[in-house]
C-alpha cells in the first residue's frame, strides 16, 4: 500500500500496530515531565514564498508548535529548530526567519542546519503542563467549544495570502483544567473533531451556525484547516463559544440550520 492510499492516519495506525510508535495519539507527548511536540513545514507543500515572507514563515513554524503545546495546556519553554535550505539562500533571509521564530517570545535553544533542494523547517517545542487533556476522554454530555473564530486561514488563502496563526496558550491552560479532550484545529474542523470522536469512542455533533466565523470567512472555509484555534470537549464551557456536544455513538455529525452538511479537510499524502 502507498502513502497516498493509507493517508496519515493509516500510516500511524500501522506503526502503532507493529509496536514501532507508542502514545502518538495526542498533539504532544509527555516525556519525563516535559510536554514535547514537533512539526515540519516543507516548501511547496505547506507554504510558498509568494504568499509569505521569511519572517512570517518563522512565526508560522513557531506558532504551529506552540499551538500543540496550548492544546496540551502547557507553558512553552523552548524551541529546537532544524533548517534545510539551498546553499544559495541569503544569510539575511535566514536571520529574518529566526526573527520570526523568536517573535512569539519562546527562545530557540538549539537545532540543526543542512543543505536541501527546497526549504524545510522542522521545529520541536518543549513545555510543561499541570494536566494534559489528550484526545481520548470526551464523554456523552460534554459540550464542544472553540477558543475563537474559525475560517481565517481559508479566507486568507482565497485572497492570496496565509493568515498568521493565533497564540492560545492562556486559553489552553484554562481549558486544560476542566476539558476531557482537546486539540488544535490544523486539519479542518470536521477532521479534527473526528480525531477526538475516534479516540474517545463517542459521536460529536456540531451545529455549524453556532461556529464563530472570522471576518470574510464562510462555512466552506472550515474545511481549509490551519486555524490553530483550540477545540475542546468539556463539561464547563468557561465562557468559550459552544458549537456542539458529545453524544453516544461514533463519528462526527455536522448540521447547518438543522440540515446535514459535509466538510472536507486536510489529508496528508493525498
């Protein structure tokens, strides 16, 4: 089977089945008291330089990893950065990249550099959390909430740019105290809700008319992903927008003003 047939989830399931990867179901891993996450951005796959600058790329890479820490209720401590780039890349561009990486206020404490045919940026983020909700604890009766408006990334892309990810560390810490499951929305609302439903063994019902939309966004933009707001199942909404609920059953059910609705999402390798 090929990767474009199995997809990311199929690959991860196979690695788990063979015992080659363990505890990989959440946004981050808990290792020796640390919360650790890693994300890679590849030129031509995740970004293009006609849509963003080197500094914006650096901020985006840092923020995407900090978002995983936020989804774990963690306080960011440090970033480790590996950069692959063509030899003709200007030093000034790399400096600008690292200025963006430092912009969220989390220090870069190490990493690696290497020559590559295209730009590859891999960031590992380290943090600490009092409690990590994970994805597997949602229960029927829980409310489903988001930390902010969705669809900004899709709307921006339609306008020929990439939206900067929001930083939701404080919101993540608040929700982590009560949430039964939580993740960040990077692959699209329906896909990411499905991750919680699958791991928790419940059905998630979302009323799309209750989803707060970013300026200029439409419901269809919820398929784009990369909004990096937090999605949580919780018995207490803590004042965050409630967009649905957890029920007995499986999968994700989307409705718009009472009628069934379908949303796609980002599929790695496809």
